[in-house]
C-alpha cells in the first residue's frame, strides 16, 4: 500500500445553539459546525520518533506536557486502529479555533489529527471510528463528555443530538445569522460540568431547570423547522436565563447577552461549557450581524465571528477518505 506524501485532515469548530449541560443528563441538544473557524492537520513522513508541532508544543509526542495529553492518547489509539507503528511521521496542527472558549477546540483538533492520519495511510475512516477515537481524548479534557462537541464539529450540517442515542441532521428553513462573541475569559467546561453535577445532587429545583432546558431544545427544533425566528430568539434567551440559574454563566457573558438584546438581537445566550468562553446572538441577516458584531466588540468582546444559519459549509470531507 502506498502512503500519501502528506495526509491532510480538517475539522470545523462548533457552536451549541441550545442544550449544553442538559445534554449530559440525557436531554437533546442542537449544535452546528462553524466551518469558517477550523483546524487543519498535516501528517508528513519523518524518520524517527513521532513528532508533534502545534501552538502548545513542538517536539517528540511522548515527551509532551499535560497540555497535549489528549493528543498523546488519541494519536497512538488511531495508529493502533491503522495497525501502524508510533514512528516515522510528523503531525503538524494549525488551528484558528480559540482554546477553551466553547468552540470545541479540543474535539476539532483531535478530529483533524485523526482525519489526517487516516488520509496519510490511505485508509477510509468511518464516522463511528472517528467519533470513538476522538472520544478518547475528549474524556481526558471533559471527564465524561456527552460526545456533542465531536459530533457537531465533524458534521456538515446542524445536528439534533442525544447522548448515547446518536444524532440527526436538521434541515431547517430559518434565514437568520448567528453572531458569536468571545468574552475573552477562558471557559472551564470540565469544572462547570463537575460543579453542576454536585449542585444537581442537592437541588430538585435545579434538576427541574435541566428538564426545562430539554423542553426548550425540542421547541427550538420546531422553531427552526417552521422558520419561526422570533420564537427561536425568545427560546435562546430563556435558555440563557436557565443556564445562569444553573450557575454556569459568567458576568462577562451576561453582559454581552444584555448588550446584544439591547442592540437588536432577536435572542442571545451563552454557548458551550460556560464560566467564560463565548456567547451567541441571533439576528435577522448578515448586515445586522456585522452591526451587532461591531457593537459587541465595543462592549468588550475579544473577537467575533458570523455564522449564517443557512451558511455554506466548508466541504470538510472533500478530498479526504471519510
Ligand atoms: N491548536 C491546538 N493544538 C493542539 N492542541 C490544542 C489546540 N487547541 C486546543 N488544543 C487542545 O485542547 C485543549 C483545550 O480543551 P478545552 O476542553 O479546555 O477547550 P475546548 O475544547 O475549546 O472546550 P469547550 O468547547 O468545551 O470550551 C487544549 O488544552 C489543548 O490540549
Ligand atoms: C457542557 C457540555 O454540554 C458541552 C461542552 O461544549 C459538556 C458535554 O456535552 O459533554
């Protein structure tokens, strides 16, 4: 079998529209890939021990620090599936996805690495194999991940996801745009998930709020599929208030959500693990999205991105073997 000179793997980042945290407790979630913000990995031949080059580390994989511990588990696991030795390649990651901001950087980086290894060794990669491998490193970062990040970042369409039950693509008709704004504060998914678990053990009131998030997610799907923009907007805002009550928001996210609502958003909420990271705001069209993005930058956002709900998706699988 001839190996590629260079194996390439790409992954989108992801945004959770609704259902973060409650998805851990078996409720549904809706998430979408954000192809404009993505990670690209190249695998090239290089005799000797396996080397990794990325913004966190440059050197022999096995000498790497804790910061690349997820990759130190997923790369050998992928090579094991491929029946290839852990040597003679260099893996180079270029990612525009900010780490620990709710955009799924750890899942996306792992997806792009696995795709590039399978591409390098000219081996077809089935989706369930990809998700199982990425799950190995996500376990390291998130403790007991629902699998939502990896499922959304590796998808080409918005997904409706339930932990342990899989996902379906959502084909919807809504034409709005999402503005994604980074609060600039590092999110803490693992800590937020662990702390919430403790709080839920002690409070029936909070457990009811998790159930309410599940109901809101089903309503959000209906609003998407029947193109009810205003309804979706108010569902998103209700979800933000519930997440705030669950203790996983952050003052900077609450401030950006309030700013977005004051400046013309139809709805807004935190997204991802929370306690920092990003928020999203729904607006009618791209022009309004640019206006709001500028206002959010003026209000202290570190960075903004625009993702049309009907956005063209990068052909992340084009040219690759999965
Ligand atoms: N460019 C990169 N190169 C190598 N590893 C990366 C890169 N970006 C992120 N990672 C890995 O992902 C980890 C960040 O994972 P973490 O779960 O904190 O953030 P995240 O995946 O963006 O989370 P979330 O979307 O839940 O906020 C980093 O510590 C690093 O190990
Ligand atoms: C907070 C959470 O729901 C999403 C993190 O992006 C955790 C998970 O799904 O594993």
